[in-house]
C-alpha cells in the first residue's frame, strides 16, 4: 500500500461543511471523474444535497422523498444523473445540472414495498432495489430497466422480482463494478447471496450463498478483478470471501471475525466502537476499512488475509458517530459524513480553511437528528433461512 498509505497517513482536515439545519449524513457518492466534481449526500431529513467536491460548498438540494433514504449513487455513463432510494417505495433519478427540480425518473413496484437498499449496474442499464420484509414473511429484489423513459411522474415498468433468496429486510444491494450481470445482496437474515443475472430465473441465477451468522450491514466488492466480497455485520462482524474459489474445492472464506472491534487496536489503546464500511483502493490494490469511536475519532485500516492493520487515526474532525465515507483516488482525498451533521474533506497536508472551533452538538440536537432509516442498526436475531439449496462451503 506504499504511496497511498503515505497519503492516508498524511491526511488532515482541508474543508468542513455544516448544514444550517442539523441532520444525520447517511451516505455519500462522488460524481465520476471528468465531470464537474460533485458530491451527493443523503440526509436523515429525507433530502439529497449536492456539494462541490473540492470546497464542500452547497450546490443544491433535492426534495421529493417521503421516507428514510437508503443511499445515493451517480450513474457512470450518464454522470449528470443521480439516483436515490427510499423507504417511501420509490427510487428517483435527479438531473444534477438542475438542482432543486423534480425527479426526472421515478421507479416504483408494489405499493406495499418499502426499499432499504438499491444499486445501479455498471452499464447503467439495470436498477435493483431490496425491500423490507413484508408481513413477517417475504422480502424482494425488484429490477427495472433504468434506461426506460418515465413520463407523467409514473414508475418505470418492473422487469422482474426475486422473492425466494432472502427471508428478512434486504439491507444491501451491490452490482459488480465491472460485470453488469453480477449482483450481491445482503440481509438481516444473515445471508449474502451472489447472482449471475444472465443465467435466467432466480434459482438458476443464484451462484453462491455466504452466511455471515448475523444481520448484514454492508457488502462491498473488492480484490483483484473485484472477485472478493467484504461483509460487515450490524454487530461489527467482518467477513472476507473469495468468489474466485466458486468452481474449486477450496473454501470461500479468506478471513472471518464475529467481532472485529478488537482486531486492530489503535496506538493509543482506545479500540473501536463500530465499523463504518470498506472501500477497494484500485490504485493501490488494497482494501481500506474505516472504523470509529462514538466521540468521532476515526481509524483507517487495511484488511487482508491476516485481518485488520491500523494505518492512521484521525482526530479533531467529527464530534459523534461517522455514518459514511469515500476515498477519492483522483483527488487524493477522504470524505466523511456523520451524525454530527458535518461533511469533512481530508487531504494530505490539508489545512482547514473554516474559522472557529468545532462545536459540540448538544444531546437535544442529536435527538432531533436521529434517523428513521430502515438501515439504522438492527438487533434482530438471526433467522434460519427456509429456502433449501446446496451451498458452497465457506
């Protein structure tokens, strides 16, 4: 990780943005390189905000969702399109050239569906959303053709639905970064499923089932050719699986820990309270995992076959739990957002250009900012999955 590791170790705060109204910052997405350089942030007040990625200045805001947001992502081939999903049962596409306008596309399915995850394929052709459990029985993966023009505020026609692979809320949907037909989904039922959508129906498309043993909070493609999956659970478990072993007799598990908080204690001995997520650093061919403490301290760690290794501890930024981050390889910058309503830009040798000391949020403000998100940490017990099939050994 030489080079990138040095950059991570040299990070300090370059910019800081705070909204006028307190809100949790839940997810962040970066516009593809070569464009105008925008960051999209989903907030607990159901809004989506656009920021300049270099200055963090607010460019615009979108309103329209009536429920908790479950993520934001820019299209790759049409980077002026930004998608957001919500528990209100819609996935909406916004034109970032026209901040504040109505959604240009609205995707819906059954009125009983409430989405708690979604993603867009690398070709921008296919959109998939995962639903909350319905009637304590079923949960669904819903698919649309994202290219279909939507008029009159209606929803794009549903291409199909998978209904047998998960038995609880589908908290994560992740398309492969390079293979438009490869999809991973994670659920509070403890399972991470991998599909090859080119193979036909749901049963034929299901290529692998990995059991995390606990409610799935985050799933990320990583590794050379993105052949591995990182899974983080809501109770801070960490699992790394190698899908390149699917057609061999070797186990899929590269590394697994039911509680990763004690794997890489920071130099000050403070430990970790939670894991934020992971990101594959393409330029370094290394997996970055970010964790933190409830006081806002952040720990940047490398994850591989040996577990976690601390690279850098970031202090003096956030005042409470961090909920999202991204690494901008082209800009050599880390972006973080959290429950203190702050959006921070960290750069090697950065000097904060905002004036004044960091304000600590009062407990009253924190209560006001609490998210009703379906993705808020759940403590449901793991359920035995009733859908029987042969599973590749872990």
